[in-house]
């Protein structure tokens, strides 16, 4: 049975266009929440390397166009290694083509290796070891054998050989018991006794086998590249944005948002014969403790103790890498902390300007002063054949500057004077405050990483009280400091990207 009526589709009107959408906040809109991780952007640059024999290798997925080693190609964790090999001339004698590299790359018909070199030295003993992270060989092309290939074109390699793969995130240790993240490209050499050395290099190698008159020849073409895993902080760095000009960052945020700061306490101990009491040292840094290599990291220092002890410390205190906070921007010839009393009934402040002036010439001539510094220390640990060596070095030095006095303070000649009620009380409790910023040196391009049982790199933000390095040949026993040295080390993590960077390609 067939139907004589034809069904027709209902009529549709043109739908209204979808509303305009933008990732940027428009007028009248408000951003409620953001993960801070924008989508990855495809890299449009390429790396090109040519050789006189007519071989050319092009690597895609680069940030910029690079030709013949002008700079080194860079790959991040699980980055896409893709490209092609071109034969411009003399391809008739090619028998086989392999892709080989110093790291792990799972490309069909290719070979990739990874090698980590380590060396430690000590008194009377040294050890070294090279670890192959991975070594697999894959053939990209081979000349057909037998009678299957009859045309000349089938006997020659194609004009282009393409390859593509994603970098793995880990490799297995020597025993194959656990997975270890691929280490970044690096070379660390710390000489001395003991000494250590660690190097991890990466390269892509093209091996071309050609027919010779007597035997086949293999030639290797190498392209070094840098492996740089990327990471970013989970929270933004606290800044002066939105803070009243002239107000210290710490004072503006510690009461309203104390969670922004991480505090570490220790005690500066006086020597027994000094007759002084101990001083509490508080060191504040941003609570996340994860910073981008280029971040300017704020910190705050507060010393709490009796007026007598603080004045004794202050008379010999010298701040390392101090910058004046005045508008002129000139370096202060005699920088000071702000000193203010915490127990004065009149809200006044306390110091001993006269004793400071009397002691200044003596301190300068005797060089018996105490230095206060903030620095970024990098600790490197290398283990080879059950020998372990670790050493530290400085990768950044902080700038310490004085904090402006409270608006209701009475001061004379740029120094604070005590109120009459507190002037004769040496046991009153006072605070001595300072602040500053620190950033990593520009030549440091890798952050924290760890290879269990092989290499470990850690970073610390260190506040240190100690005798000044300019004392010369005097031994520590000859230096008449009234306090023992003190070091406060706070572990931090340095990463490649900032929280607010956009876009971030991971």
C-alpha cells in the first residue's frame, strides 16, 4: 500500500544570532572566579637547520623562527616534537635514515636517548657516572631489498620524512622500580673540596646510512635543544596594587588578610658576657612560597626585644644591599630601621641617637659590626655510587630599606627620640622593623627539581645575621660581636611562569 500524499517539512524562521561572548570582562560585568590557567596557544615558529650535504631538518612548534643555530629550540613537559627531514641533493646513495636523540622520544622508526652525567669529589675520593635515561632505535626509512622494488623512484628516499611525538613526563630509574620526572636541561659545576657536577643535555640526532665503495657509512647530524618543564604558582603574588601610597605592604595587609603571609620565628641569642637579653626575629614572606623566576618577592623583618638589647644591636647593625626609600632614589650612607615602642603610654617612640653617634666612629674603625642580609640560596645535592655531596650558592640578593615612621611619632634629625615616660626604662619592649624585595638572578632559568637518588635542587629564602665579610683576616674569636650569628632559612619553590601570565603554554 502506498501513500498518495506527500509529506512536507514545516517552515522555519531564521534563528536569532547567538549572543556575543568574550573572555574579557565587559562593562557592567564582574568576574566571579577564574582558575588562572588560560588555554594553550599553538606555537607558530619553527627551527631550521641545514648542512652542506643537502640535508635539512625543520622542527615545528617553536615560539619563534630560528635558522641554523641562532638559538636553541625549546620543549616543555609533554611537548610535541614534530618536524620533517628533507633531502635537497645526493639522496641516491642513502640506504637508511634513523632519528636519534639524547632523551626519551617515542617516534615510530626512530631512536631517542637520555643521558645524565654526575660527578662528586671529596678528600681522597671521587666518583662519576653517566645515566642513560632511555635508548631506543627506530628506523624512519630503508631502501627496499630484493625484487619488490623495480622503479628508481621506489629505490630512493622520499623528498620529505615527517616525524611527530609527545615527550614523556617520566623515565624509569636504573633498577626500573619507579618513575622519575625528566630533569630539565642544566649544567651545575661547584668546585672545591668537596665538589660536585651535574649536567643533563638533550639533542635530536639524524643518522643517515649511505653506500660506500667498500662498506656502508653512517653520518650523524645533531640538533641540541633545551628541555624546560614549566609550572606556575597556584595563587597570585601579593603586591602593592590598591594600597595607599607610602603605606608598607606588610602593615597594609597583615590585619585584614593575615593569610597572605608566612611567618618564621627564631631567636637572636646574645653572648653570655654581653649582659644583653635575647631578641626575637620574625621573618615574613608571601604565604604561597611559590614564585616565578622573575618575580620581585616582598618580605618583612621584625625584631622584638628590650630597648637596651635592640640599641646594642642597632649600634652595630649594617644592612646588606640597602636602598634609600627617599624620592631621590640615592643610596643611604647610613641606613636605619624604623624603631618604635610597643609599650609607651603616650604612643611615643624610642631610640638612643646620642649613643649611636658616639659609637659610630668606633664601630667603623673596629669593623665589629653585624651584617643583616636576605638572599636566595640554591642547594644542590648530587649522589653517585653511595657518595653524597651537597653545596649551596647564592642566586639572588635582597634589597632592605627602612620603613617610614608612624605619622604621630616625634623624631629629631631623622632618628626617633623616646617619650619622657619611657626614656629611663631600658627593659621596655620595642620593635625594630624593616622590609624589602628580592628576585632571582637573570641567568637562572630553572627552578626546583628532584631526581630521587641522583640530583636534587632546592631553593631557600634566607635571613641572616652575621659578622661582615669585610673584616679581613680576623678570626671569629677576635670579632667583638655581642650576638651569636643567626640564620633563618625558609624553603621556597621557583617556577618558570607567573600566576597572571596569559597565555601560558604548558
